C-alpha cells in the first residue's frame, strides 16, 4: 500500500474546491451519473472487492455481499430512485404578518467534504457517506482505513477510474496523512471510528468552523427476559454478535438478564454458535478473523474475565478467536469497561428490569440497545427511560438496513445521523429563500417606525 505524499494533499483539496466552485458537481445529471457509475463498479468488480475484504478480515463472500457490497447497491438504488424528490425545493408557509410572500427551503451542496472511514466494514463505511455527499452535489475526499490495506488500496485504484476525478479524490494513509488532511478547510467532515479520534477530528474541525458527523461506537447492550422464546433470541444475538468476528459497531456488546434467564440462555447461545459456525469455527469460511495482532492481544486479555460457556480457543498466527460466550462476568471486569469489538460475549447478571435499566443509563449512551421481551410494559420502559442511537426489539443490527431510519449515535456514540434521505441532508445546506413583492407595502403599516400604538403587538 503506497500512501499519498503529504505535500500533495493541499493541491488535491484545492483542485476539488476549484471544481466545486466552477459548478462541476451541481447538475442533477452529474450526480446521477456518479451514483450510477459507482453502482456499476460495485457490481462489475464485486469479486475484487470480496477478495480484498477476505484478505483484510477473512470475510466470506456472502457476508461481504450482505453487509458491504449489496448494502451499498441498495443505498445507491434508493438514492437514484429518490434523488429528484430530495433535490426539489420545499414550499414553506409564511405567517399572516409577512404575507404576501412566498417561501421555499432549497437544498444546496456544502462544498468539499471529507469522509474518514474505519477498518471494520472498510468498503461500506468508506462509500456509504460518499453516496450522500455525491447525491447532494459535493466534491469529496475519501480517506479509507490503513488498517484494511487491501480494501483501501483497491478503493484508491478503482475510484479514480470510475468517478469524476475533478471532484472525487482518495487519500491513502494513516495518522500523518489524516492529520495533514485535517488542517485543510472542508465544508463537512464525516468521521466513522472511535471516540478518541473523534475528538481529534472535532478539534481540527473547530479551527475552520466545519460541521461534523461523528459515527462512533460504544457498548451496545442486549437485554433478554423470560417472555421470549430464548432459543430464538439466542440465535439472533449470536448472529448479530459474531458476524465479522464481532467487529461491528452495532453488535450486541454484552447481554443483561436475570440469573434464571442467563442460566437457560448460556447453553442456548452455545447451541446457536454451533448451529451457525459448526464445531470448528477456525476452519469455517463463514467466520471472519480479527483485524490485526494488536486487537487480537487486547481481546485475548478478556478471556479471563469470566467462565467460558462456549469458545475460548484462539490462534495468534491466524488471528482467530472462536465465538466465545463468557458467564459469571463481574460488572467491574475489564471486558465491561470498554467496547469489546471482537467475538467475545459477556453475560452480566441483573436483579431485574430496574437493575438492567439503571445499569444502562448509568453508562455512556450506546450506539444501539437491543431488547428481547414480548412484554409491552418492558418495551415501553426501555423506549422511555433509556437513550441510545437506536433501540431495536427482537433483532440486532438490522435497523441499519431501513433507509428511512436515521443511523447514528448520541452522546459518546456519536453525533449526526445518515442513511437514505438523511445522507443527502447531512451533506446539504437547507437554504431559506423568501420572496416578498415591494407592493403592496405591508411592512410600513405594521413593523416600521414611526411606531404608533396601533403597531403594538402586531
Ligand atoms: P481506525 O483505526 O481505522 O480509525 C478510523 C480512521 O481514523 C482511519 O481512517 C484512521 O486513519 C483515522 N485515524 C486514526 N487515528 C487518527 C488520528 N490520531 N488522527 C487522525 N485520524 C486518525 O478505526 P477504529 O477507530 O479502530 O474503528 C473502530 C471504532 O469505530 C469502534 O469504536 C466502532 O464501534 C466504531 N465504528 C462506528 C461505526 C458507526 O457507524 N457508528 C461503524 C464502524 C465502526
């Protein structure tokens, strides 16, 4: 992987700004063309993308299709089908005192935007924001993650041949290159990754008063009670947790339940692991691997934090950790202090619903909360009493496939949201446009001096 020379960065950004300022990206036809080309690229080069994702994360072809390539194609189809409506100015009402007048809300592109992507869904998270940025008529710098080098290199190779190079650039690099990029002035920065770097991005953005979207992570809980069929809940939790070897921002991080529920749930989770990944997950091509040695070593440290109900086997050379469920985990254990972001699922005992709610509300607001309960009163309490980027009943992860649901965090899990129309809105400025005829001169009679008693309260 060859990184972009740092001294080239200002010139690249200036080139994009020149194109934006000269209107290259504004026409609807240009936007459509870019989105269609991106769609064709994903379909025509699907095998190359799958190979890169396999090289970076041991991702299976099917999982790459479901969670990265196919997801992007669906987003592109949605954007192409709806772009006309999104771009259309909306009429706004005017109060009586302002009439006669007409008012509209006109979406306009922001300018040159920066998208910084992480390594865990290195294709989807690099390009999904770009769909919104292009649909909204912006020029874009894409900064893929250096920790998924095969995918980053492929993106850097194929995007310039596919999209309009005058308005889209890929910068390859790590911290020095990103640091250099962040000194440039952008009109929006869209960052996906961890909160530590999120703060670096926010500080850099403040220098230019650049608006930001931060898509961060956190510990997303799954609460299970006895009102649901536990084997079904276990299977869904296992699926949401162990896809991409647990390296999913919205994966259930841990499970909360009473002792009675957890005692029944633990063996069912083990059964579900066997059902989805077989008895030798290390040999199973459907199961991914940990991204690198640093993450592997961090994750292995958590294995002592509880009793292993299933899994635990690992192989440093292969960066493999079996899907692992830990029971008897203490609330203060290390595995409960930071986002796990790997294939280890701790089960944490609570006294009941109140205890579970206060456990979650006493911590940082998570990116998602998952509740497995058929009890309406229980569901209502989660909805009213907890705050998270998303709340899903009965299923993890899938909320992000509904383009009309905002996808984003709150508090420590991020700020701003995207997907579907919101991706377009994130990268647009909603301009207020008001037109009032000079005659009749209603303002003189109402708001202009000389102020008379008759004008009071108007
Ligand atoms: P990462 O290490 O790949 O970092 C993300 C990006 O930040 C990379 O492009 C990297 O080059 C850049 N970067 C790293 N250090 C930097 C620095 N000091 N200054 C400037 N740029 C820097 O990915 P990560 O942060 O390890 O990703 C994992 C985290 O992302 C997890 O917390 C996960 O929950 C979160 N995540 C969130 C979402 C979401 O949509 N909300 C999606 C995926 C991942």
